[in-house]
C-alpha cells in the first residue's frame, strides 16, 4: 500500500510540475523564495503591534521564533529519518520534471520545510489577529498554499511532502498560538 501511495505521489508530481510554463516560472520562483515574504511579515508585525502594543507583539515574536525553530527541526528530523530523495535528486524521475531555477536544495525531501513554516506562520498570525482582521486568516492560508505549491512547481518536493508539511504547520501554528495565549494570560496581565 505504501508503495502504491508513493507511486501515485510521483505521478501527481510529474503531472503538476509539468503544468508549469516559462511564462510563470518567475512568479513561482518569487513565491518560493523565503525572502519574498518579508514585506508580509512586516505587515503582520505592524498589525499585531496596532492591536496588542509593543510588549505583547515582542512576546509573540519570541513565540514565532520558537515555532519556526521547532518546525525546521521537525522537518529536518523527518528528512534525515526517512531519507526520501528530492525529485530533483532522484535519477529515476529527474528527467521527467521541470527543475525551475537550477537549484535543487538539500538531498532529502520528506517533508517540506517551506510548507510547514508558511502554514505555521499563517495559522499563528491568523489566530492572533482574527478578532480585528477576520478576513486575514483565509488570505494567510491561501498564501501558505501558494508557497507550498511552489515547491512542487519548481521540482524540489513531492505533493506528499508538501501536504504533510502543511498538516504539521497547521498543528504547530495552533499549538504555539495556544501556548502564547497561556503565557500571555499568566504573565502579561
């Protein structure tokens, strides 16, 4: 059953990756670049500052740093535990996919650090700002989905890598938001 799932994952990667065109490559390279989200992060920090003030938003930043650290380490633990080659490093399929940007990244694929981090940040900030900016949560999730899909588009992750990363990101975003709330209620009265 696992082999069937992995084969379907490869088929879906090849299909989705080959939907790409040269005209869209620049857009997806921009989306997948971790530095392209800096303006979004600055906007989220500003909105958080407006809603909560400097002290609480600085504590939120501390929790976000812990969240990203925890997410990255979990992703690395899985990558080096499962040792599933990235599609662009897998000689059996690398000639069947488009590798956009001539950059493959690390050796292992399962699961996507971009997917977990973007979803975790989207969920954390979406929950943090939901009372004043209720429209923001779906927009942030859409952004996280675009980042996650970009990893398939550029040929560095399988769909299962991305899906798993998004699930972990959702879970971690909720957990760290709840921890932030507990901390705030206990120490920031």
